[in-house]
C-alpha cells in the first residue's frame, strides 16, 4: 500500500469515526430536548422530535401514533402538570447506531412540585427504550416506550443490554404491538 493509499484509508477511517460521534451527539441532543419542550408546553416542538408516524407509548396508560397524538397529549392532560409544577428529566441514553437507525435505553424521571410542603418529589421513574432513524431533517424518534419501574419484570428488563437483532423492547409481548 502506498503512502497516499495509507493516508486515504486513515482519512476515511477518521471520517467514519467523526460521523459516528456526530450521530451519538445528535441523538443525545434530540433526547435532551424532550423535557424542556413538554414542560414549556411547546407541543409542536415536542412532536417534531418524532418522525411523522412515530410512536410513543407511555405503558400502559397512553399510546400515541404520529405527531398529532403527541401534540394532543402536550396540549391536553399535560397542561395540568405544567400548571402545578412539573419537570421531565431524561438521563443520557445509551445509544447504539447501526447505519441510519439507532436503538437505546435510558431512565426518565417525572418530578413534581408540592406547594403545600414547599418541595419537589419524584412522581415517577421509568425505563425507556428508543428507536431513532436518520431522516432528511436529521435524527428523529421513530419509537419511544416509557414504562414505570414499578416492579414489573418486563419494565425492568427494558434496561438490560440488548443482543444484536433483539426486539427494541420486551413489553411488546405483554401489551401487544401494532
């Protein structure tokens, strides 16, 4: 291999590594936008994090299909949470990128204000599985499953490392998947 060929191979390898890092950062930033969007009541901004036909399951209470359902959630029942003081805090997800798709898992905390006791309290801790896709507009959420860590074995299993080719989330069997 000539020096030029070695240099070319090195540049290609570095370009691939940079792209992988950019993908990781973009996906992490996408997840980081969710809490501020929903807690500010920015329904369109929250929905824009998903693909047009993206899924968001808050197991077992709510199944959202498409951006319009996410807008309706933020503009609907979520408004009482905002008025009473609420923060959705998502942890940095573990992300595995595979070409133009990625999967991951993380925690989400729902923290609420208690004006009577002048304190915040954790109302919910949940496991999250994610599936992201690269679109012309950048990475978007194709699917998010959020399930309370209430002792349910399938919900806890959502946090386990995935084998290659394994389902995105194990709650499919319990709750069905469309």
